[in-house]
C-alpha cells in the first residue's frame, strides 16, 4: 500500500474560516476525510504546523524511506524560507508542492517559491483539488 503524507504550513489550520473567498469554506479535516475515503487504496497522513522549524523537522522525519511521496503546502513559508527549500533539497522522498490559490494571480511576493526548484512538480490554483491532483501524481 502506498503511503503519502500531506504537510501543511502556517495558517492552513484555519481553512474553512480563513478568507473563504480565496481558500473555500471546507475545513481541512472535512476535506481530508473525503480524500481518505476516495483514495482508500493508499495510506494518507496529514501534518500541520505554524512553526517553520517543526515543518523542517517533519520533512526530515518523513523524507527518508517511510513515505512514497510528500505533498507540501508550505503556505507563506514557501515565499520566505530558505530552510524549508534546503530541507526539500536534502531529503530523498519526492515532494510535490501544492497551493490552493493561484499564487501567480496574487501579490508579487507570492510569485517566488524556495520549494519549487527542489520539488518533483508544482500544482497551483485548483482549490483543495490541488491536493487531489498531487495524490494522483503519486498513484
Ligand atoms: C497558499 C498561498 C500562499 O501564498 C499563502 O501564504 C498561503 C496559502 C495557498 O495554498 O494558496 O497561506 O500556500
């Protein structure tokens, strides 16, 4: 059975409440339950932190052997964190970068990603479906 982990960065614990015009009105847990039952042939796990170092620790932990793939939405740290970019470069497990919103249709500072150069691929702007497309890329 394939094993995939979704790692979500800062403020994504507020999905459903946070700027629903941009991020939708479903909570991540509601969405996660839906995809777990839809993709029951794979083991899906989810981790979220608002803390940069904790996200780096999780990438290290998940990045060698345990998982077939990592789906990473580093949220705002995508645009600022050399450390998260370096962690993605350092680990062995392939990482697909996802974003709910189309970051290229938003402020200029969201156009830069420290993750993209080290990701297997990038999926941007399909709402929560971005995560699903990333899952499909691993199966
Ligand atoms: C985001 C886009 C980022 O620019 C923003 O800081 C987020 C969410 C997205 O999924 O659309 O928090 O990663």
